[in-house]
């Protein structure tokens, strides 16, 4: 009886094995859906964040150009931008829980494209229709390349999906590829920090490399925190694990130091250079960290990897062209042009009255002169006493600016 039953048992096990194999295509299709959900959330978050930042900027500009005494945080426009900014950041944060890290990070090019389009629509300068295409041709080409690169990223992005449980994150954290990557990153970060602090090497590449290295750890921890929150919402609690709070503390700390270095870079260099170079370096470092920690490209074929790399390069070129076309700000001139009368235009103002008007107080900065109108042109006596070259008891007269005639 036992020998007769054993063949039947083997025949009954065959359908189970085939059923296990047939589950794999279903998981692949579901993972592609997760990729699409994560990509859409990231695109939505970056788009909303770009609109929010432009709304807040518009609020500051409108208050600066009016006589409204209110602070910026008392206006509805600024608070609308703030709420949209929170909504956009929540969208980007939640996208890390669905799609791989290497797919979400390059999609930040959407914010650059959105800012360029908003800047063209709400531009304040006057332009002729014939000059519009010539002036913004680089922006149009850059936006087109960024859209093509984003399409390639979403289509050929990595398809690795793993539940962000505390056990899986701990296993990745102590794996030898990530430990080796962390060792190399710490050494490079310390060398860059030494040259930046001790040698005063204030090059934009050095500062943005520091930002990129910190940012790679930020996105790794963000994905871990977002994934553990999603798993907890689905029913398996992960918030009681110590690794969750370790990742949360690392996320906050690296984000703060990253913002500090970005603020220092913004004081030294133009925002267009920071946007383009920072996007390229940060995306490259984040993709490397995601491929090492989460093994994003494990099991991917060579064609998908090459097409994904091509999409990244096209997106890099698009962002570079968009930021290349931005108008550089005119540096502030720390002197007063003495060859122009008050209220008259000079060679520096391009049609805008820079000098104070005659009807207003004749003041520059914090210096005020409330004298009468006929005495405005009378030079003021400076409260500076020259050194005494004569006898000790004789005081030197105060220095007075001599009045010049029109011929001089």
C-alpha cells in the first residue's frame, strides 16, 4: 500500500511546483505597478514643491514692491505655498516606499523643468515675439531632454522590490558591500572636509560633493523609514524596532548638515550652477548608494541597465541646459555713483531710478538728512578730525568736503 501510494504523492506535488513558478510573472507585473505608483508620487511631489516655492517667492516679491507693512508669514499666499510644499514633500517621501531608490532620485529633474516653465510663464521682462524663441531655445531643448530622460528612467528603471522590514534593513546594513562603500565614502568625505575647512578650498565641486555624499545617506535612510512605515500600515508593526529610530536619527542629522553645506554654497556661487552640478553629483552618489545598500540592479539585464544610464545622462544634459540659460544676477555695487543727480537715470540702473528722489529724504542706507530742500546740495561736514601736525594745544579744524562747480 505504501509503495502504491508514493507515486500518487509525487504526482500530487507536481502541480504545486508549477504553481510556484507561475507566481513569478504576477509579482513582476505587480512590481511594475509599484514602480509606476512611486514614480507618479515623486513627479507629483516635485511638481507641487516647485509650485509652492514659486508661490512663496512671489509673496516675498509682492511685499517688497508694495507698502504693505505685514510680514511674509501673515499673507495667505505664503501659507498656501507652505501647505503645498508640505504636500509635495509628503508625496516624495511616500514614493520611496513603493519604488527603488535608484528610480526615485533622478526624478528630481521634474522640479527643475517645472521651475523653468513657471519662470517663462510669469516672466517680468518685456520681450519681442521674434526674440522669444532665440532667448529661451536652450530652456525648451533642456525641458525636452529632461522629459525624454524621465521617460527612459521610468521605463527601464530597476525592478527590485523588497519589504522594508527591520530584519532586511539590518541584514543590508551589515553586509560587506555596504560596509566597504561606507568606508570609502567616509575617507573621501574626511579628505574633502579637510581641504574645505583647513585649506580654504571653496570650490563649488568640493562643497557639492560634500552635499552629495551626505545626500546619499539621507535618501538611503529615507527609503528605510518610509518602507518601514508602509509595512507597519499594512499590518506588520516595525516601529518598535531599534533600527527604525537609528535610521530616523541618521536621516534628520544628514539632512541638517546637507542643508548647512548648501547654504554655504549659495553664499558663494550662483543658484543655477548649484542646481545643475548639485543635481548631477547628488543623483550619481544616491544611485551608487542605492545599488550598494538595496541591491537595486541585482538580476537586471545589461540592456535595462544601459538604457537606465542613458536616461540619466539625457536628464543630466537637460538640467544643465535649463540652468545654463538662466540670467545671472547683476552683482551689487558697494559705492554711490556721484556723477548722477538725484532722481536722474545713470548708466547702471537700466531705466530704473536708483538715486533717491528729490521729494524724499536724501539718504543712503541708514544715513538720513532731513535738511530743507535748498540745503540738500550743500556738502555735509564729516565728523572726522585729522591728525594734528602743529602744536599740541591747537586743534585741527574738521575735514569738510569742498563744493565743486558744474565746470569741474
